[in-house]
């Protein structure tokens, strides 16, 4: 099946720093989504981004489908950005959406 | 809207016991799914449903049953709990499966933390 690899596994930054999280996937996909899991365990959808670039406030994401990777950018980090960031892809030709998740990047923002 | 709700929040079972994890959504979403999250890992799909009366298996379905009698509810049943089923379980929903951000974006419930002794 499709493989999804995220890097780095852990990232520790000071408040105000910028960061780039990467998601590589091994095959073509129907869609790609980025999620944030906060320290209390809640999963929030950040972006639905099968290709191209999207921005939402301090966060932006770019997916280059032909090269099979996606990047999540966080600018001017805040402590509330801490948590685990997951990318998830939906492989094609399965008849239904079946998201495959990466193992996540754990981001810690220190004040 | 309450979004996606899950009960209970925490549960401890003994090996061999059965139980049902409840999931409900009030967004009139057609697509619902169950995932499990183990320590240090991403989520893995257990079962999913594309509409009332239609369910199918995901990546790790063994030991779990589902049914979808209404659009709103998608319970997950553990038939005979095993320690390997100790995990955090998440239910999710999306509008449907057609392409596009609005329809495909997944909304997650708060999770159920299950421990099997």
C-alpha cells in the first residue's frame, strides 16, 4: 500500500520562529489533508490540499502532486501551535475515501 | 451544531468483554469512519460507511463490527476485547465522497480512550 512519511519526527522551537513540516507519499493520491492534534487529543483539519498552495492566517500548505510531497509552513509560532501535525492521503481507485496517515511531527513551541 | 460526538470518553475492559463505542454526528454527513491511534503512531482506519446501510472494512478491521442504521449514528462494537485493542478510538465524518474540499474534509470526534486488561 501507499507509504506516508513525515519529517522531522520532533521539532522544538521558540515562540516567534518559523517552521516547515514535510510529508512525502509513495504514490499518486486523490487528496491530501493536514491535521493538528492538540495536547488534549482533539484533531482539527487544517487544509484539504491535493495540489497547489493554500494559506490560512499564519499557516500555509503546498502540495506538489507530481513530485509526491506536501509542505506545511507555520510562521511566527505561538505556544498554541504545539501538538502533533499529521498529513493523510487518500489513494486512488479504492471506491471510497480511505485516508492513510503519516506518523506525525510533534511540534513543541516554548515561550 | 455539536459536530461529531463520542461516548464514553474513557473505558476499561477485561479481556473477553464486549462493548460498543458510540459515535453520532449532526451535520447530515454521508461518510463516517472509525480510526484507532496507538502511541507514537498515526491513525489507522478500522471501518467506514458511505451512507446508511452501507459499511466496509478499512486497514485494521479484525475484532470490530460496525453498522449504520441511520445517517447520524455509527457505533463500533468490540466483540471480545483483547489487550491489543488498547488504543484511542476516533470517529470522523465528512459530507460525502465526491471531490472537493467542502465535501471531503474530515471532522473528528474527541476520541475514546480504551484500556483492555
